[in-house]
C-alpha cells in the first residue's frame, strides 16, 4: 500500500516539476506505475494520446539511461528536442548525424551521463554497437512505433524484427529492466506478434482510448457514379465543413475537387466551396500550399488520396468522407479519427458498393505482385553483386513490376540491396514470409468488407478490432446502426404492417429454440417465394438493429466441404415482444435520393414508391429527407422568419442546458430535432412527442422549457 502511495507521489511530482503538466491523461498513470514496478508492457493508444510520457516519466523516476528505439529520424529529433528543452540530458544516434556526434553519444552513454539515448533500429547491425550498449545496461528500454516489428503491421521494418535478438544482452542480470513497446495501431494479431518477437516477460497490456464519443459513423452503399453527387450534396451544408474526402485514385481526387468547387453554387448553397485535391502526384510546393491553406481555414474541403493527413493538426474538421473502400480498418480508423478533434459532434461517411472490390483487387495485385514475379528476380540473383539495372533487364519484367518485386524480395530477405544500388542474393526463406503477408493483406480487406455489411455498432466494431475487448460491448448510440433514424446518407423507412407481421412470425418461430439458420427460418415461414433473399436479410438486419435478435456467423462441414451459414437467436428484448406491442422497425432502403446524382442532374425526377411517408427536417438548411416512402416532390423545409427566430431561441436554450448538464449540445437535442421543433411549433406535450428525436424522457426533462419557448 505504502509503496504504491509513494510511487504515486513521485510520479505526480515529476509530472509537474519536469513536464509542467497539471494532471495525467487517461491511463498514463497506471502505465507509468507498471513500468516503475519493472513490468514489461505493451501500450496501444491512439496517436496524440500521450504515449511518450508513459516511458519518459518512469525512465526519469528509475534513473539510469533510457534506451529509446524509434524508426524515423524525424520522430527521434522531435522527441529529443522536446526532452532537451525540458532540461534533460539527451543524445541521438542515427544516419543523419555525423560520426563525431555519434561517438560523443557513445562516450556519454558509457559514462552514465545520459538520461535518454535515441537510436534507429538499424544501428544495432553495426558491428560492436550492441556490445557497446551492453557494457552499461540501460535503465529502461522503450520501443516506439512497435507495430513495425510485426510483419502483420502496416509499416513492417525488417530491422525492427531483429530487435528481439539484441534485447537479452541489454537486460540480463538479477533485475531485468522493463521493456515498453508503444504503438497507435496494433490489431490483436500484431499485439501477439510484438509480445513474442520481443520476448516480453509476463507483460501487462494497456489497450485503450480507441472509442471516440463525438464521431457518428455512417456506412452506406452508394453506386460509384452517384458518389460525386452525394458528396457535393453532403458538403453543400456549411455546417458539415471543414471536411476531408478520401478518394481512391489521383484522378478521382482531382475530379471530385473540381465538382465540389464548381457544384456549390448550382446546389443553392451559400457561396462557393473552396476545395482542392491533394495527392502524391502533385509537386511538393502545391501539396504544402494545400495543407497550409486547409490548416488556416482558407480551404473548406481537401480531397485526398491516403497521402494526406499525417501532418494535419486541425481540430475542427466536421466531416470525413470515404469515397471508396479503404484497404484496412486501421487506415480507415486513422482517417476518420481526424474528424472532431475538438470534441464537437462530427460525422463520417463511408461509401461502398460491389465495384469497390474490383478496384481493390487491382491494387492488391499491384502492391503484392504474384510470387512468380519475385521468383523471376530471385533466379537472376547470385553471390556476386550486380547493378539494379542489369538485374531488371534479366528479369524481363516491366519497370514498375520489377521495382515492386525487388522491394518485396528485399523486405523478406531474398535480396540484399546496398546504398550504391548493387544487389546480391539473400536467403531462401522469403517465399513463405511473403506469401503469408500477401494473404494477410487480402484478409485485412475481407475485414473491411465484413465491417460494411455488419449489423454491429460501428464504433464498437472498431474498438473491438483494435483489441480493446473490454470496451467493445457498449454501443455508441449515434452511428447508422445504433440510431438509424438520424442517418443522413442511408435511408431508412418504417416497416410496413405486412413486414411487422413477418417480424412477429420470426419471433414466434424462434421462441423456445436455441437458434435457427436463416435459410431454415425463411423456409419454415413460407417466405421463400414471397420475399427475395435480400429483402429477408434486410428484415433480419432491421431486427438486429432493434436488438430483437442476434446473428452469428457459423460453418458446418458436408462431404468435406465447409459451408457458411448464419444462426439467428432471440434476445431478451425479442423474447419480451408481444403482438400487442409491435416493435418500431427501421428498414434500410438504400440512399437518400436527394444526395444521389445531385451534382450531375440537380432536378432529377424522384422515383415514386407510394405516398404518405413521414417527413423529417434534416440538419441545418439541407432540404428535408423523407423517412417512410419517397414522395414525388421533395418538400423543402424552409423556416419562416418567425421559425428562424424560434430556432435561434431554442439553440440558445440548448447551449445553456448543455453547459449546465456538462454534455455536448446534441445530447440535449439534435440539430435535426431542433429544426423540426421550430418548424412544427408544438403546443402541448403530445405534439412534442410526435417529433422525431423526442421521447417521453426528453419531454419529462425538457418539455416545459421547450413548450415555453414555442408558445412564448
Ligand atoms: P502519442 O505518442 O501517443 O501520439 P505524444 O506522446 O506525442 O502522443 O503526446 C501528444 C501530446 O500530448 C504532446 O504534445 C504531449 O506533450 C502532450 N501530453 C502528453 N501527456 C500530457 C499530459 N498529461 N498533460 C498535458 N499534455 C500532455
Ligand atoms: Mg508517439
């Protein structure tokens, strides 16, 4: 007890006196304490969460020299400069510095004069260097960007893989020093790989902070040709800007930026949208200009390929749109994570369709060439070194194909390339390692596909993907799965009476059994001819969203063949459903039509299904969308002058209420709901209840105040 109390005091004192911070951020203290107790640990927290402090503070508390291994010179220089500015004794050794500096750093290290020594992993390959380090054991070893160790990680670095080999010599003795591995991105597979590669002893895992409460995630199937219109439609609303749009190709990025700049006025939006493209094909000055202008608020929208965002530190990004499927969930999470850094509500949209799979297959083949290509290059190699150009000619591959193949061979040890551009043969083991990695990439994409069709809360799915199982059971409440009624891009309609009857029948069919397969269910209920497979699945998805049932993927074997199927089970809520209290069901009905094809044909005639859908005003200024059925003519929800005045009063009240309750404003009332209140001016609690987004609890809490504003 006493010891823990002491270490707490020591850590808090150092936090203030050395770093000048008043408080720990979430989880920092627990991590520091574990390190101080000498535990090996893996720390996975998002970028910007404050991981560096988690090794720096215990390093100072433990004394001695902390050895920090970092993959990028820029990262090393940045951290070293910050620590030096705090008055700490720091040295770096990397290829960007001259020999004299490196030599002095070694001397200082051996004399125990340093608190931090930063090195690049390849330094350990320099003969004599690991032995030099081992002469005086470090007090703590930190490995930053530790996902580089794993070939499952997206930045795999062969030199990182060697680390595990050198660590034992640096940490032997009666009191082994703690090894801390830090990263912002590691799936459970990568986490396991890091632990085993580094030979961590009884490690503690800290995996935290992936949930972002102010991000409402939406995923919608949008056919390729309709995406430009949908994106222009979304971003016509100034409240949805600044925004980043991620495009899948340079061409798409430029085209979209042009559409946005041109399309704004024809959309009737207030003024121009300032949009620009950003991709690796632009020259560095142009890229620099775009980035600076966006940062400064002179650009509203940047349409980028994945090259954008690393250096971006802009807190008020309201929207992130993916105009195509990302390759991995890690990349996707990093990109949507750029929205709403200021904590204000922000929305992200992922557009996908079947066509994305083809695009992706193309990229996969380009980035992970067939083993045959690597084989061609490998066969042309031998012990004597040859020029890269010579080898290229021998391989008979095209220039790009050759470069890719050689790059992969080198990463996996099949070829050695020196700085002068000479190549010699490496070992034979590359083939297996490469195949595993290519396979892994393909699986990563499968996960993205699964995510798009899943009926799980979007945020919970991401949190689970990053391995924070403990936090993954709580739904976010605001994504398109949790709260379909507020989805902007995805259109949901209320279930028809006939559909509700089927829902009731499904519930009865499942009562008293453990589960039924979806196919069996459809057959037993005699629905095979009546509903298409898609319609039936849509109904089941709606039931999952309403938490009436759970669906689990499963397999069975028949005649040596593995067959996939889906198990359907009733939940507690499903069990308690009675015919007299039918569930409110929202069924996915494609995309809101007002966004579809908008830029291309602004006055496109709407398809008509039937009349009588319920109309709901959408977020600030954008014309209404319909839930229920699509109407012949869109009804623009323009507020009158009096309506505007009421909306302003409501907003003021909402702000004050949010402050009082210490919650974000949208928790008190969504913009959409607020507009609907201003529009309909309810006079009594019953009328108030009819507005979407206002339930009995809201009436109870805020009814009097809202009605007061409406009638006053
Ligand atoms: P990460 O490595 O997790 O991406 P950093 O360690 O670079 O993040 O920290 C991000 C920023 O947060 C840095 O500017 C750092 O100084 C700051 N920071 C870290 N911990 C605290 C704290 N307890 N209080 C205030 N600022 C902090
Ligand atoms: Mg960091």
